[in-house]
C-alpha cells in the first residue's frame, strides 16, 4: 500500500471512530457527514443503462454490493485497459446519479438518513482537518465538551443546536466544489490558449440524442460534447437499445478509421434482428445447461 493510501485509511478510520464516540456521548446533537443512497427511480434507469453496455453483473443493492461488483470486474477483465474502461464507465454513471453528501445533526433522523453511502459507513464525520474545514472545528468543540463533562456531556448540550450550521456549511461546501471545478476548466482553457490544441485519448461513457459525454484520463476531466454546437451536423438519430447515435452532416465528410457510415434505418433493423437472435440462442443454451444440472 502506498503511503498516501495509508494516510487516507488512517484519516477515514479516525473520522469513523470520532463519529461513534460523539454519537455515544452527544446522541441527537452529533454532527455527521451523511451521503444518501441512489434514489430508486434513478437505480432503475441506471440498471437499464449498465445492462446495455455489458455491465449486467453490477449490483446496485447497496454500496457494499457495488464494491464487490467492482472487484468482480477487475478479476474477470483480461487487460488493465479493460479494467480502467469498465470501472470508469461505472464510476461516472454512479457518481452522476448520487446526491451530494450533506452535514446533518443526528436529531430524530432515521439511521438510514445519516449513513454514508459512498464510503459504506454507518456513521461518519469530519474531524481530521480543523484548519481548513469549519465542520471539523465544530466536531472538535463537541469532543472537548465530551471529554470535559464525561457522562454529563449530553445534558450540557441542551441549548446547542448545530442544525443551522450544518445547512450553512453544506451550502458552502457545495459552492467550494463548484468554484474548484470552474477553476480547473479555466486553467485548462489557459493551457490550450498558450500551447495550442492537443489530441487526448478519451473514453466515451455516455451518449444520447444531443450529446456525447467523455472522460479524459490525462486531465482527469469530464466533458459533454453538444452535437448541436457542431455546425457540420444537420440532425441526429439516437438508438437507445444499441447505445448508438447517428449524425447526418450538412455536407459529406471523410470518416476517420474506426467509424462507419450510417446507411439508414434498414441497417439498424438488421443489427437489431441479429442481436435478438443471438440473445435467443444464449437463452436456449442456458436453459439446456440448467436442465442438465438438474438431471445430474
């Protein structure tokens, strides 16, 4: 394990232990970092998308099963490139469907409402960085009260309510993340302006009627390419089942290697029929294997 990862593990462990300690002594006054599970309606659409791109083995039941699915992908992949591509596609889609983490006071919340889905912890808080996060400073104050008052700590907190603080620092945390992303975009633009255009290897991880979403590993950057912004494109046709988008250009273009010309709906219909036939064959083969197992 690299030293950076080791430090991260220690910090996560410290935050969890502090959260447990505060929950025991401060109870409903505990300030926690909560991260909700993926909403059920989004899970359904995400499930459909993952199945369409060959990630049907991924489980979305909870964060633990999702982590197990990631390990399974790594074990079954034949190359490191395949691992990187599949985990990137999965990670980007899961991240897009998650709500942002929030600071909350335990109060009368149900335990599911203050779990941390992303880290798979029942209770989690921010303790390790009081010099750069106000939330950590509030947590340190709670610890000080607990250590000073002992078993009487909860009684001393009756007049203290961190709920309003939790809402404010959650908002400021969101604004800080937004400012950070915009700064990264700005510096990338400055870099391109100073050094000229460059070609980067990118991974397409999603597309629809109007846009193609890519991840650029070298820049650790997500981009959404709006097809309507390309003046060469006249219209687009999106085929959801095949996860393909066809662009009709205003004038004929020479396609780069690897791209094929779209010759119309007839060609796509042939593709659909072939895929349906292949699925039927697989289903028959699976039923035969299941039957043989039962006989044995």
